[in-house]
């Protein structure tokens, strides 16, 4: 039987002692967490393991012995370590040993239960896997279901065994609070043991600097708490939003740019109105050489020109208050850039309200004619639309109905090009405004939902977001245990965005391209950012 022993690289140079960790029987794996050094009292070791079990709900035990033979005089220590198996009974009992002055290792796993037809302890083959304990503790292993699809024929990874290793190290954090430099009854070696000397200097700096260190400690505790509850992405998103808003506010107030913007807004509105007036006059003539219905063309042109004059009067009436409105919009940027962008989108909607009205008038008139033509076309074929059953049924019409239907159909067909041209022009203008507002909605959604903290973590600390592991062979010789080095594969950037993307509560486009084209062809009103679940017209 082949056993997998996961051994931390930080303990490779530790003094001899006991191996403390967790045994995973389902995977036939032993996860070594620390090395207990001499001298120790067995009862105190068992009490420490019980405290770790109570804190992290993880079953820890003494898995075996660790012998680091630094000199030849320590040969007698190996015999002493072998006798500890009678005090700390565990099946199997690991015996790891590192030869002095070389990189050779010896690994044994003995079972004291006598197997059939043998009187000596049974030994299992051991595969030694080294892992970086600090990276495994700080990383989060993502399940394979959250990864891109594997190619056909690839073997599925043993995610259960890896999850057990990551979970064991994460839940044994209470074990890492004591180390070999403590004055306590039990001295340990693990990933934090090498940094205790530096912590003494940090403690002296704390006592010297006082309030500054207290403030830094509060900030670090806040960041760590945010990271623990997985709200760091929200915190960073809010901080970035407010920072960008303050930057915009400082830019607007830097050289008093709000006044020139307010003064330039009314001339721009007049220029847009003048261009629309030229467009309507062009439509009232012979646009692109097309033959229009003269009477209907004049009625529609004058109707829209009247609304345009009303809009110009409204803009000039509001011109004294535009600077104050822009000032309050700029002041709202202190609440965040997304707030300013949302208010700016609403202002654009108000400034282009006349274009929206033109679009609604043209769409309703065009839709009315399309519906009339479709109903009259069914009349010619002896059909009608059944409103109750929502289907087309057969129907018999008399001669008068067919005659009147033919006259109405002819009139609508000849009037359709004029109406369709006005509808096409105003629909293009409406889509242009919608595109500008859509870019603003997209930017707001990007700021609110982009997981910036996770992306920064992936860039600076890629091991924190683990997609899996890979193994590198360190030693593979006959008569020697197979030694592997476990390395963490970081999560791809695309999967980081997909996994940690924040939920967005804004409005989203609900139409596909096919549905959008169908609605545009039949003259139905388009509301790209209608909330999901709202009733449609």
C-alpha cells in the first residue's frame, strides 16, 4: 500500500522530534503540520492537540517521528524516537529521517498489527510530498467545477485529497500560535517559527511609535476582517468609486470649469435644435429624391417643428439655472463617480426628451400602420385574429367588407413610406442617445461589480487563489522514497472575474439582437434598461 505524506518545507531543517498532523484514511494520506521538539511531556502534547481540536474542529494526532541527523553522534536518538510509538499509538506510524550532510531521506510507515503469515511489523511504501505551509494556509482552493472544461481524455484530479490538505492546514491555525521560541511546555516548528525574531523588533517599534502603530493595527485588522468575510471586493469597489468621484470634483473645481460648461451648454443645445430643424425641413421636401405624400409629409413636419420650438423655449427658460444644476451634479461626485454618472445619464435623458418624444410619435404611428396592414392582409386571405384564443382563425367576409378593406389597404400602403422615413430617422437618433447612456451604464456596472481586490490578489499573491496544484519530482531513485514538491496553480484571471464578480443591481439589456430587430421592424417601443420582471407594453 502506498501512503502519501505531506510534509511542510519549513520543517525540513527542524530539529528532531514528533510529527504532529492529521491522518486522512479515505485518501491514505498523512498531513504533517508541525514538529514537536524535546524536551516534552506526552500529556502536555495531548492537551495541546485537544485544544487545537476544540478551536478548529480538526482531529490531530502524533503521526510519527522526525529525525534530523546533523552529526554522527545522534545515531542513538533514532532508536529513542522509534520507542515513542508505544506512547503515542497511531496506525500507521511514520518514521522520517534526513541523513547528515546530504539530501537523502528515508521514509517508513509501520503497522504494529501483525498481518497474516508474518510476525514482523508490516511496512507500507511512502510517497513524500513537500508543500509550502504558508501558501497553503493563506490560499483558497477552488473546486474543479469552477474551472474551464478539460479536454477530452484528461484525467480528473483528486480534488478530495487536495481539499483535505488545504482544509486541515486552514483549520489548524490555533496550532501555529506557539513555536519553538516560546517558554511554554511544548515547543513546535512550523511556518511561523522563522519569523519570531523579527516580531521582537516589531514589538519594540510598536512601543516606540505608539498612536501611529495603533492606527496601522486598526487598519490592518479592518483589512483582515474584510478579507475573512469576503467583503474586501465591496470595500475596494466603494473606496475606488469615492476616490474617482473626489478626483472628478477636484478637477471641476480646480480652474472653475463648471461656469464655462454651463455657458457652453445652451449654445450646444441651440446648435442641436438647429440641426434637427434642418433635418425636418429636408424631410418635408424630397429626401434622397424619394416621392413622399405631400399632405402627410407637411402635417408631420409641422407637428415636429412645433415640438422643437417648444423645446428651444424650454431650454432658454432653464438657462439661468443650468450652472447651479451642474454645480450640484459635480458636488454629488463626492458620493462616488457612479452617482455622478447616474445623475449625468438622467440629465442627458432630460436634455434629449424631445428626441424621445419624436421617436415615440413616429413609432406609434408606424406601428399603427403595420398592424392595420397585417389585419387587412388577413382579411384578403379570409382570416382573422382570435383575441380570446390568441390564434388566427378562418372567417367569411361579405363584398362590402372586402371593398372597404381594399380601399384602406391601398391608402395605408401609399402612406407607409412617408411614415417609415420619419420613423427611421427618429429611431436612429434615439438609438444614438441610448448608446451614450448605455456606455455610462456599462461604466457604472463595471465599477460596482468588478472584483478589484481579487484581481489585485491574483496579481500580487497568485497563490491565494488556487485553481489546483502541480507536482514536481525532486527525487526518484531505486530504493529511495519518491519525493515530490507540491506547487499551487493560480486561478486564471477570467475565472477570477467570473467567480468573484459582485452582483449588480442596475438595469440590464433584456433584448437579444433578434428580438431588438423584430421590435424595430414592427415599431414597438424599445426600453433597453427596463428592469427584469416589469410589465412590457
